[in-house]
């Protein structure tokens, strides 16, 4: 190989190595963004839902739309985070299925939609109080340590789903 060919070969190797490093950094950043979506738009909002249910219980359900609005926020967060993970290929099929099942389970509760507020019956209020105990049982409750570990979040979600089946 001539000196010119060796130089081109070395430059090519360095450029490829730089591209690989950029791809790895990009993947790690995307992974962080997807996890943050689930933590901020799902996990933390489930914890807030627990707190709002508790607040409403203490105040004789004086403002039930606080709870139904928060549940709507959880459902919107689940949709955004799940779709983002699905389209980017970041979520595995099992994780996507878990999130979709969680979405379906939570949609059974009354929740606010755009320009439409839910009206809660006493049975609905009791169902929300049952939901609160389930959230607390798996660790999505107020005054509990919240983990930013992805596997822990998935495991907690699967445990919550198991409680819905009972």
C-alpha cells in the first residue's frame, strides 16, 4: 500500500470510529429520554394520583375532578411514553405489552377527557380508593421511595397489573 492509501485508510478508520461513538452516545441519550418520559409522565403522576385520592378522601370527595383529571394525565403520559418507546424500538415487546395492559386497566376508571369531565358515583369513589390501596401496595404511593431504575418500574407495573386481576 502506498503512503496515500495508508493515510486514507487511517482517516477512514478514525471517521468510522467517531461515527460509532456518536451512535452510542445518541442511543444512550435516547434511552435516558425514554426512561425520563416514563418516570415523569407515568410513575410520578401515579404517585400524585395516590396523593389526590387521599386528599379527596379526607375532604369527603369535595373536588373529585382533581382525581379524574390526574388519571387523564396518567393515561396521556402512558400513551406518549409507550408510543415513543414503540416507534423508536426502545421498548421490548414484553415492556410495550405491559404498558398497554396498564393503560387498559386504568382506562376502566372514570377519567377526564378533553372538554368532558367525569361525574363520580359512590361506587366510582370506592373504586378509586381501591386503586389507591393497589398503588400503595406496589410502591406508587406518597411518602414512598421512588426508584429511577427501569426494571424496578416495570416490575412494579406488572405487580399492579396482577392486583387488577384479583
